[in-house]
């Protein structure tokens, strides 16, 4: 997200807050969970129902490049949403978020074909448990987690580079389990950090209802991405034991 979106200091507009921090946080997580519901609903409908499987098979057969198109579309949606967040209406920001959730569901449907349903349910359960624990820590802790921003971004860049190198240097796959474990740790840290950042948005945009709503969508997107990445890394770890 663009740096100028985040408020550095709380702003005071001399108006009365219309909802509590806890309610604002709950609404943000509600948006995030709705996004997850859309993603996993789309993925399940395509990967685990007969009509969905037929549609998916025909699409992959007729357009083998469709996965790349979807990935590019996801990237375009996130970049556009980040660049135009101050100009978008809250409704438009929400629409972008749910469009992204649908596109991710399409990608997940192809991934789900490679795993058994019991494995997916188990990994989802572990993801929810780990995510929930770190989100609670991020909300309750008095430690300033903003100091972790540089470390987390550095870790994210390192993992992205390692994944790209794996595409060209197959020998690096021997370290994949270690990289996945580090990925889990990294996104657990992001979960706590992004949860605490909801407070910064809440206090920083007081008096600007539109920005508060858009900040809620941005936070929901960031937490959504934390959950999705946690799920994918755990799936790669647990998936190793599948015959």
C-alpha cells in the first residue's frame, strides 16, 4: 500500500467518535472473513463439485495460460486499489477487495485439485488457529509492533527472491521446507503487525468517515493476504506427507 495512505499522527477533528475501537476492529475482521468465505467458496465450487470440475477442466484445456492471466489480474487489482485508494469511494474499495477474493478463489481451485479434502480442512484449521492467536496478540499487546515493519518487509523480499530462484535453480528445492517454515513465521508476524495497525487507522482517520471505511477495507485486505499466505505455506508443509 502507498506510504502516504498511512497516518503518521492521530488527527483530531473535534468530532465525537461514532463507534468504538473494538467495533471498528470487529467490522474489519468481518470484511476479511467475508473475503475468505468468497475465496474458499469459489475454490470449493470449482474443485469439489462435478459441474465445477468440468468447467475447470474445460477452461484449463482450452486456455492453458489462464492461470497466468488470473495471476496478472490479481496483481493489477491490488496495484490499482493501492494507487487509487484515496480517490476510490468506500464501496469501490470494497468491490475491488471482493473481486480480488474471487480471483484468488479461481487460483485456489486449481491448487485444491492436487490435495485431498481432509488435508485442506486440516491445514485450514491450523491456519485459523495460528492466525487467530497472533491477531489476538497484536490487538492486546502494548508493544509497538511498528518497529518490526523493516524486518518484515525485508523477510518478505527475501522469500520472494528465493521463490523466484527456485524456478531457475531446482537444487534449491531441498531447502523448500525451511523456507516454508520461515514463511509461516513471517506471516504470523505480519498478522500481529497488521492487526495492531487497525488501531493506527482508527485513531488517525477520526473525523473522516470515508477514509475510516476505506482504511477498514485496506486492513481487511492485508489480514486476508496474511491468512492466505499462512495457508499456502502450511499446505506446502503438510502436503509433503501426501501419497
